[in-house]
C-alpha cells in the first residue's frame, strides 16, 4: 500500500479548514489587505538570499530539486520571500497604492523532524505590509492574529515582543555577542561554532544549546539599541496599548530567519501540555529584505501563522466551532421512474441554497432513513408516483418525525421558513443554544 509521505497529512472533511480560510478572508477584507498567490516553488536563490544562508530553515530544511532544464528550484519554506519577489518583479512600488498590504494562505514545506504541530507540508496564513516604516504597521500586523484568536474563542494566548533594532544597533549587538561567546566556543555545538563566524545571532536560536545557562545569560538586543530603534519600539508598544492588546517584552525572541530588523514577535498558546507546538504565529519587521533582493529600499513588516497549530489549539481548549450541522434535505424516490424527477428537484433546491443530498443507489425506504440519519438531515423528501403526477412532495421532519404534503411550487418557501425558524422538538436543543 502506498502511504503518504512522512510529515504530511490528509484533510478529510475537517470543516474548520475552509471555515478558517473564509474567516481570514473576511477579516482581510475588513483590514483592506489584498490577496496574493505566488508559486509554490521558486528559484532556490530567492530563499538563499532572502530567508538567509545561516538560518536552519534554508541550510537544513528546504526541499530542493533540479527541474528538467537543470535549474535549481526550492519548494517554498515560507511565504515572505515570494511576496517580496512578486512586489519587486511586478514593480508594485510604482503605481500601486503604497503601502502594499498583502495576505496569503497556502502550503509551505520544511524538511523538519515531524512531531505534534510540526509537519513537512503545513499551511500558513500570512500578511506582509510593504512600503512603510511606521510603527503603526507593526502594531496593526500584531493585532491581526490577536483579533483572530479572539474571534475563535482562544483565550490562553500570550503576545511576546522584542526588537532587534536597525542595522547599526544589530551590528553593535553582533559584536557584543561575539565577545561574549568567543571564550565559550568549546561549550557550544558544532553548528553554533559555524554560526559564530557567519551570524552569531543564530546561536540564540539553536535547538541543541537552547537551555544552557550560557545561552540564557547572553547579551540582550534591547541593551544595544540606538535612539531611533528605541523610539520605534516605544511607538509599537504605545500603539498596541491603544488597541488594548496585552503583550510581554521577551528579550529571548530573536526568530529563526535572517531578515528581521526592529520588531519581532510571537504569539504562543499557554495551554497545558501543548509543548513545542505552542508558537501559533510569528513575524516582524524586515526593512532590508526588498533591497537585498534587488528592489528599491522598502521597509516592511509581516507575520505568518501555522493553520495546523491553530486547529490543535482549538482542540486543546475544547472549542467546538459547531460546523458539523448536517444537510437540510435528503431526497428519496420510491421507484426508478421517479429518479430523474428527484434529480431535478435536488438541483433546484441546491441552486436555491439548500444543502441537499440524494439517494444515489435506489435504496429501500428503511436504508434511506438510516442514510438520512447518518447525514444528519433535517428533512427527508419522499417522491412517489402520486407525488410526480400531482406536483407535490411528501416531506418528513427528521427530528419530530412528522410528515406533510407540500405543493412543489411552495417547497422553497416552506423549507426557508422551517429551516430559519426555531424547531420545537426536544431532540435538537435549538432553544438552549439560542
Ligand atoms: P515562522 O516562524 O518560520 O515565520 O513560521 C510562522 C508560523 O508557521 C510558526 O509560528 C508556526 O505556527 C508555523 N510553522 C512553522 N513551521 C511549521 C511546521 N514545520 N509545521 C507546522 N507549522 C509550522 C515565517 O515563516 C515568516 N515568513 C513569518 C513572517 C512573515 N515574517 C514576516 N512576515
């Protein structure tokens, strides 16, 4: 038997996936962000130059391949680099309204060790705001996941923010880190020794050495900021407060990608036993990336969340979105002669917006009633010879078990009224749910 690749999964009728997409789409309409879709694979160079030669994501986790013309291609490990490439290639810094506010939703690929909440193919929703250095944009970006989690009813989430400062502050910080780690290189893993030369900031992101005290006592970015960087961070905090967003300044957040400057943030779920998957989303400002990828100097900020992690957090908090509410009508027919009539009726009801299913295998009535229960159908429509001849249907309320005969012309109004009306049976509890 052929099995799915390690670290991937099948979605089988998890209605929350499409619901989340729809909810995010509506949210993005309200925030006035534009939908972007960029290719799932890009030239490998984009990620090497963009995401960074020293990040684990690029050095250890990409799916690289050569296409049939011997070009180096990579399945995207994240969405930011592709959006920035598109921004530059389509010259959106020219005539397009600036800042460009993009949102995206799609699969990303990282060759990681699979575990709970960590996949090799996973879905991200993300936003990127290109063309403003104002701290208001940083705060707005942070507000998006916070408000999403509020809408979903996730309560135990914590916003952690930090700042890496601008290029000058980062340089000062880098020197301080090198001075700090130099006498201790033999205590660090081999990867960290390489990181020391290339980008000592990455040492702080090491999964192997994460908990040793050397790491925990390392210099903090916040102590190396110049005035401009301090002001930017103060402004971000001010705007978060004015939106009533609670946050914690966590100096240990440096993020795993090379492109960040100034604000970095993560939102984590404070759910018992949630473990390593607790980071629901992360992002920050990346003022140098557009220029690094040969575009004009363009400040930018964004974030991305892992869809699977949100679903896991909903499970962990026992939040039921009540999306499995069954079909409105299930259509049955007594005989083959009424089958085409039933099919026409199903199409008509579907086009009028009623969630409708039909007997696909000419079952007997007993099996049809069972099937209607499995589909959690609110009504069962029965079509026999007499119904066809006299233009009516027999319709049974599957909760109250009451049957009625309804004229065909009146059926749409009838269903509309019944389905939008509270039913008074004991079974469906609709009164309690309000
Ligand atoms: P990231 O922190 O690498 O940032 O990923 C963002 C989110 O994607 C994580 O917080 C996590 O929820 C989810 N995620 C990452 N890897 C996996 C995985 N293997 N399995 C499941 N979920 C995962 C970025 O990707 C940046 N591009 C975010 C950004 C946008 N920064 C600025 N703009």
